């Protein structure tokens, strides 16, 4: 990522559960397995030497089966749990070293947590629940209900402000949980399987909602999930955990195209590849008709040589049209060589970050789709056969 600014940095984090972790730590450093450590010391290795960096504005997903150490990790980050060893930097401040008072401050101002089971107060109204984080920050009453109402509007719950949580559906209750975390203006959101308790349909809605909010809010989010579909949908990167270790850290695309081992392979089997793969990563560089350089004659020769049926016409790097071999072959002998007259200016074009599921309908014209980068410049083409090959390829 360009200009990525680290927000949370974890270095060699180890967490061992139990009264006397020292002996267990020693065994771990000697290379003993999690099971061996448990057998000898009765101590559980929760996090096994984990390092990674989460950048400003990123949705960093931590995925793994139950018991793999996800909650332990996220709780170390806001120090609900004290790490046994290692460093956790938030904005370059090592929170493994600071005192309780400073940690409370950080929890109130920088880091907010959203829990799986919402964690709402049943006897407080929705707006009071949302205002709660501000109350313990010492924000004055009028100000905090104002802010709480504003945040409820962001998550679309204004009309429910005066109700008790029990009158709301699960999805709406979790919106309240989200609003409470957002109301404090914390830059970092820690979300521990926040949607796992919801029905599939509501769950998908909440995922969309989170992505929608994130587009506006640009928080730094560490999101825990045991679900691969959810992970590839939300994550800019995904760390896959197993038995306290991180097995692989990758973008969703890298994960499914280049899984580190069979553990990851088993996870990604269920992923709909068309929802994850982007045109940019399968676009083929291909010869173009460069207006500044090529004559129709040379273009036609190149097409015959490479057996292309069409060629994209590019001006100053931007695709401006597409022309077929037949058109060129017919026009050249007649001396009609003005390419802008010959080309078809209406052609399918997508950005490099478009997922494959969103391009199928563009193949009606049977033209290869032109893929452009952020500035609109030609990057290559994606043909229908490329799409099928990449979504069916077995890794
Ligand atoms: N307070 C605790 N005491 C002892 N072991 C614990 C404690 N909390 C979690 N564990 C163990 O640590 C491992 C990781 O747990 P956890 O972080 O909750 O995993 P996950 O969130 O991925 O399901 C598990 O083996 C779990 O049993
Ligand atoms: Mg957990």
C-alpha cells in the first residue's frame, strides 16, 4: 500500500494463560509445542509470537477457528489482558509499558470495542447506551445526548432513541453497539465477532453497513471473524490464526490465489472467487493501437501476428476506442486510415479494482473488457475466457 501509515503495531506478542507463565515461556522459547507446554506446566499458550502492523484506515481482519487466539489478541490490544511478552504500539506508544491510568485514557479516547453479544445495558434506553462511553469520559450531559443522537442518525436508528434495547431486533441492537463505539470518536475500533450472533441475512446487511460507514469514517478497524466469507468481504488484509500462531497475512485476493498451506486451502474452498478477484489482477497486457505512434497498417500487422480480432485504440495512455481486424483490413486498401473514423468509441471499460462478479454483464458485445487504473489509463484487457479460467482454477 502506498502512503500506508502504521496505526497499530504488534511485535513478538506472546500471551500465556496461567499463574506462573515464566516456565511456560521458557519452554515456548525452546521450541516446545503448545500441547507439550500445556502438559508440562498446565499453562495455555494463547498467542504464540505474533507480529503485524495495521495501517491507518485499514479493515484488518483476524480470522481463525474457535480457540485459535483471536479474542486473546484483540483483548491484549486494549489491554483487557496483559501480554506475557512483546510489544503493542498504538501510534508509537507501547501500551504494554504504560500504567493503568494512561491505559484508561487510551480506552476512552483512542480505542473502542464492539462485542459479539452487543454488551448493552438492558435498563438504559438506546440513546443512553450510546452516550455511556461519553459519560465515563466526563462529557457533560447535554453534549453527550446530542452526540449520541447524531451517532444514532449515522447508523439509522434515530427513531429508536427512547426505546430499551429489548424492543430492538438483534441487528438493530448491534447497530446500537456500533453507535456506542463510534460516539467516542475513537480512531481504532476493535470488533470481536460483532455479527456472529446475527441471522445470515441481517449479518450480511450489517457487513454492508460497516463498509458503507467505513467509506465515510476511515477508522482503523481490527475485526475478528471465524467466517471466511465475511473476512474476504470486509478485510483489506486478513491474518489467519491457528493455535495462537498467524499462519498467513494477505489480502483476500492473495489468500485465495496463493494460500500458504492446506489449512488456508480448506478455508478458502467455500469462497466465491468472482466476489473476491479483481480485474486488475487478471488483466492481460496486450498490444494496443497507439494513436501517437501506430499507423493502421502496422496495427493490422501486429493483429495478424498475434491473432487478435480487435485492438484497443489508446491516446496518451487512455483507451478511446476499439477497432476490429476486419474493419482495418477493409479500410486500408481504400485509403481510409483515420482511426477515429474507424474505431468504435463505445466499449466496455472497468476499473482495476472491480470484482469479477460485476463484469459478466459487460460481455454482451463480445469484446474483451478494457481495464484502466485509477487515473483512467489502459492497463490491459480481460476476456471472458480469462474470467472463467480464474474463477474455476484450483489452488
Ligand atoms: N482466561 C483464560 N484462561 C486460560 N485459557 C484461556 C483463557 N481465555 C482463553 N483461553 C484459551 O486460550 C486459547 C485462545 O482462546 P481465544 O482467544 O478465546 O480464542 P478465539 O477467540 O479464537 O476463539 C483457547 O485455547 C482458550 O481455551
Ligand atoms: Mg473469541
